[in-house]
C-alpha cells in the first residue's frame, strides 16, 4: 500500500520450504494456471512492539510508528498460497523467457489477484507476461489472501516476510515447481528469477536485495519512488479510514486479531490509490471491484516499510510508478492538487537508483495519467509494455555479454 513508517529492521533466517498442490483443478478463469501451497518456516529479527497500535486516533498511531527501535527474535511456520501460470505462447519451451520466472509480490490491502487485474482482462499483468513466454508465480504474502495469518503486530512485518520469501526463492531455483501429477524428473529449476513487486511488495524486494543480493536476477519495482523531503503521505492516507478488519466486516474478516486493518472509506481509498476520476483516468467499475475485494494491512507492516541501500546487488532494476502517485510523490491523496513524480533528472523514480548504486542496468517509466495503483488505470498497458521492453533489453545484453 504505502510507506507509513521510516524504520528498517534487519532479519536473520532459518527456514525450509515445500510446495504442495492446493487443488487439482486449474485456477478459475485461466487454463494455464494452478494454485499451489508452499509451507515455509523461518526465524527473523522483527521490531519489538513497545507501543500498541491504535487506529482510532491519528496521534496515537503516529506514536506507534515512531516508537523506539528495538528487536526481538520470532519464529514461525507459514502457508503461502500462490498461483502459478505457464506461458501461453506456442513453442516457447526452449526460450530464455520460459526459463525466467516472474515472482509477483502484491502490495498492502491487496492479494495475488491484483496481478490478474481484479478480474478485468485489460489490467491483467499476469496474462501479459504469460503471453510473452514468461511463467509467473503470484503469491499471497504471509498475512494476506489465503496464506496464513500470524499475529499482525509481532509477526507480519517486513523482516519476517523477507526471510520466508528468501527460502521460497531458494526452492524455486532448485528443484523448481512440481505441478500436481507431474513427475519430479520432468521439472527443471528456473535459471532466472525476476522480482515484480508493487508498493509494499517493492519495499520487501528492496530489503531482500539489501540482505540477499544473490536471490534475484532482476527487480521490477512498481508503485515506488523516493519522496521529496517535504512529502508526508500519512495525513492524506489517514483519510482512507483505517479500521480493524473484523470490526468492518466480521463475516469476511473473522479474525480475533485486531492488528489487521482495512481502509473503510471508499472515497478516501480512491483519493490515495487512484488518479483523476473526472478525466477520467480509470474505470469506475474497476475501482468498485477494488474496494469490494480489498484486503488488509497489518500494524507490523505499517511499522516496517523503510527502503534500504542494496549496494551489493549488481543486476538490472526497473521502476514503474504512476506519474500522479500520491503515496510517494505527494501528501497521500490527490487533493488539493494532483501529485507529480516529476521527470528527467528530478524524477522521484530516477532517485530509486540511489538505492541500487551497483545496478548494471537501471531504468524507469512514469506511467501517465495514473496514480499509486497504476495497474488498474486506463494506461496500464503502457506500463506492461515498458516492463516487457526493459526485461528484453536487460536479458538480451546479459546473453550477448
């Protein structure tokens, strides 16, 4: 979702991962997809919770976000549910794309269905990548979607998620993904893994690159930028109406844990995540689906959303963000004036290069007429095309080298 706090925790790791079929039937709406379950165990150094989260009062929540920094070791075993989709292009088996897995990592208040366009084909990044020959694995991050939901304050933090996904990536590289009914010998490990994250998914990717620079071959970081020193997004984001999920909809969110939050204001969520409704820059039906299917953000996620300098990662990095992203390029909402991520050397997207100073190939694209959730705006296909073009150039240069 957004960068609510400015504190980075450092995690340790002990983990194992195994993939199991979630069902024997293809995922709904796509014959080339399967739903899988990964069981992962990890240990991490998470932030210690010294001040309890309170979303009923702005100042109290700021106090939670700015509490003194200390760490505590936590451990757990989680179920990570994922959707694996094979390439849909014919005769792709021997291509470089077919050996390159795109790992799709969603942002806060979303789940893996963000990547399939919330059911709208024009915004389906997953299908776009598959049509170009790339296999994709869209995960529900721990604490989200169909994955397990440990304590939202003490466990569902960035360090723990970094450790869990680190181990998951190791299993993807070898032995790879074994689909239901497929013999182990028929499945080869992926030669490359590309991290494709959106918002908090990009923040976790950045933290992963800083700690485990060899995990991923290239990063596509969406919905992210370096804010100006004068930008402070939380006041605008606060108007989304954070509320314990179980109080907002106890049937849909039957959790006893009050540290899982939703954004209860439909108008406030639109003002933070979307661009201009009057232009219009997006389809109202898409936003209706967005609000109706929204997921959660945990207190722990809000507390651990700082970007790190990944000075040991030397691979390609691509940044794709809406030109009018209110989260990273404004005050957290599109009023009173539309946010602007700027352009050229002043672009807030270009500044992300400072986090990856050793990157062998860095580029960015500011998607026009789009807000924070640029993938659900009318110009989404421009962003998809820019991403595929970047990956083609990045891996073409790697092969020729």
